[in-house]
C-alpha cells in the first residue's frame, strides 16, 4: 500500500514539474527595451571639450579662467625674431591654442573659435601661416563687435587671432569674454585672453605655421 502511494506521489510530482516547465516555455518573452536602454546609457560616452584636446591642460593653467590674464601662470616662452620651428596648433572643439616648438608644446592658451552650425565650425580647418597683417584694434559695424591685438592668418585679413570681443564703445563684452576656454563662440576668428593676444601679436614671426583642427 505504501509503495503504491509513493508511486502515485512521484508521478504527480513529475507531472507538476512538466506542467510548470511547459508554462514557462509558452509564456511570451518580456520586452528588453528598458534593460537595453539602461545598458545603452551605461555604455554611452559623453564627449566633453577635454576629450577633443590633443594635449592635457598643464598644471599651471590658470584656474579659474581669467580673460584678463595670461592663460598660464608661468612666463611666456622667449621667441627669436626669425625663429622658424614654431607652430600654432588650434583645437576648435577643445577651446585651446598651443604654441609648439618642434614637437614640444611650450605654451597653452585658452581660446574660443567659431560657433558650430550644422556640425561645422565657422572657423575653417586646415594649414595656414601667420601673415603681415596685425593691429592694435578693429571694429566691425556689421557684427557690432570689435577686438584688440589682432594677428592675421588669412591673406584677406578675414580670419584673425585677437582678444575677447569689444563693444562699439571699445569696452570688453564681459558676457562673451567669459566663454573663453569654455566653448566656441566667435563668428570665425580665434579669441584669446587680452595678454595672450597681445603677446602673440608682438612675438610670433610672419610665416609661422598655423594648424587648425576640430580636435
């Protein structure tokens, strides 16, 4: 009698396990949208301006940024009058300008170049050279904006290195100046701090290579 009861219970358990297994198999699979979205968020890489820079910021880069002062706390490099191994390297998305001697970076400048519209900067990329055109200041009535300490890297003097922008009264535009080193902001020229723009205009020789890239 006990053996018969045990057989019945065993058979019942086997049938119950089979029924549960079949139920699980027949259940519709749950959508993985939520899980996949979470995973995508975890794996997504947020690109910052720093990720576009070809060089890490030096330890002596001024912090907080100050458009009224040199970008670094160390002295500017000494440039020979006819020095020909210099390169000015511009990172548009990185908001930096680098002074290179040979392959060595000798100074880092905070910068803000052309705004990006439809994925393209208003500052053209490519290889250029510093031109003869230089000046203390200019004002563009069409843009209602000017700047100081300008140096041309374009034969038509359309594209320049210059200070943060000035208003029609000659005073600096504080709102725009505070974008320096933080994000692209110009109509195509490359903005620098007031002392950086002055040093560049007074020291960088004509013919110095200018390399402009997004990164």
